[in-house]
C-alpha cells in the first residue's frame, strides 16, 4: 500500500500496476487510517489552508482486483492508462467477490475500513482516462463530496459494471472537524457515482461539505457506454437536487466532429443505460449509434442518437428525444413537456405539452381533443400514478409564492419502483 498525508501531490508512474488485495494508493490529509496517523499535520494544514494531496497515477495498464485509489482528505484523483492488454482492457477495478465475507461486513474491503474503487470523499474531482476499455466490475468510480467525475476511454468502451450487494465504508478527513469514529458513513454506491455526504447523526450538515453533487461526464469517442447493473447515479443525500449538476454521456464520433452532420459517423458508438439506469439532475445523452435503457432526470433529459431502441425516459422537466425508431418499446414522460423527433407511432408519450416531429404541442394527460376515447381513459389513470412520482418544487428564484401554482415537478428516488404509463401518441 502507498499512503500519504499532508498536502501537495502524490505521483506514481509505472509500466503496469496491479494493486492486488491491498489498501492501494491513498491520500488522507490529516487523517488516521490503515495504521497510519497524520493527525499531527492538522495545525500545519490549517495555517496553509490546503487540502490533502492530489493523487496522480500514470501507467500502461491498471488492475485492481480488490483495492483502492482514493483521496480522503481533499485533493483530486487523476488516473491515466496509456495502453491496453491483449483483451483490449486498460483498466479493471475488480470485484467484491474476491474479498473474504467477514471483511466485507466488519472492516471494509481491505480490512481497514476502506471502500473498493477509485474515488474522492474530501471534495476533489476524479479524472480517469484510458486508451482501451474501462471495466468497473462490481466496484465504483465516484466522488462522495461534490467533486466532478470525468471518464474517457480513447479507443474502447466504458462499462459501469455488475453492481454490488453490500455497503462500502466512506472515510472523510478534514481540518474543519474531528469526527470521533471511522468510517464516516456506509453507502450503497456502485458503478459511476457523484454524491454528497449524508448529514451528521444530529441532522446537521457536515462542516464545509458540498451541498450539491458534482457533474458526471463519460466519453467514448471510438466505443460504447454501458451502464449495465452498476448504473450511473448523481444524487444529493439531503433529498434535493437543484438545477445545475449534469450528467453528460457521449459515445462515438460524428463526421467532421459535427453532431448536426448527415454524413456517416467516423466511429459508431452505442449507449446502453441498462436496467439500473442513468439517474441525475439534467441528463444529456448523445450517440452516433443506438441508445437504449432507463433514464431518470430530476430536471431536463436530452437524448440524441442515430437510432433509439427500447428506452424509458422519466423527466421532471422537459424530455427531448431524437432518433430513428418505430416507437416500439419506448416510453417518454416529461413533467413539463415532451419533444420527440423521428419516433414512430408505437411509442408511449406522456406530458402536458407533447410535440412529435415538430408538430403543435398538445396534452396527453387527461382529456385531449385529439386523443382517442381509449387513450383518454388510459391517460387519466396514468396521470394519477405519475403524480406520485412527479411532485412540485420551487424554482429557487425567490418567487416561491408566485410559483405555488406552477411549480416545477421533481422526481424523488424512493427505492426501486416500476410505473407503467399508457397514453396515445398524438397524431402527426
């Protein structure tokens, strides 16, 4: 294991790195962890007003069967892999199945109250770049205290992995407070995650902690993005997610780099948001190939693909979906509206303002002048169900009283819920 306290940068360069079953590479600031105690640096860090050291790892390939690269006391984590193995993989983050069961339950993955994966808990960003595939497996790439997450595979795919079944320990070290025990909290967080810290046991926020999660950006200019069972999640653990945080997923490269070009793309990239889905604030999904899976947005959702497969979009704001499809297997719900382009008549669209292929917007909620009697009844039923999932919130513009009758809908995540909505697509 490589553990550093204090400020500055922690640089590791190697041909290839395999961290095995170990504490891995850690920056802990003024923290105490894995038998190391850097609390004596607290006064020095207070005077310099600096956070813990940034971690910079550069290698050809990285293998983390059951290990960690994390900045727990501030600072960023930057990991770059410049090559790939014979299977086309540059980076594999490992599996919880390799850890003894008693360690999973009592002491975290390594036995030292440390979670598995690449992450920050002190507010820093996570930047991961690889030449080939990035496989998260049953691990995670995450920021747990407001930092941004940026992931790029230059020639391969990004796979958010198979998910996990146990909570991981999260440690936070700061000169702003001295928390009396470790770990700070346990979270169920797999795949690609941007979170905030949970409130203290007394209900108060953590001193100097982030109040909103960071942005998530995943880019595969020559490959695919697969959310798989690990999923891609952006959430604020205080229950609110204001306008601002975004998830941006981009796969493939259009002709001349122009997403408006009608020429065949330079590279075809597909995005499968999977069963666990992509869940966040404003979600932007763009692919030169096919887009499928589940998307849940607390604000607007923007989906643009060459083609659209089986897709479910639930947006509290406006849902904009563009791509060639018969419409079969497609459900789009927009609390403030739906704009669909290239989507055939087999789709289910639900919203107060639904526009298809540039046509006039109309409601598919309740009675609609252009909806059939059957679709009217279905829409009325589904509206009652949707109302339980989409609730109003304040715009945050200070005009709360004026907005009471026109609040923006908000989607709250309350466990795994399946909602079946049915409404007719407006005529073209």
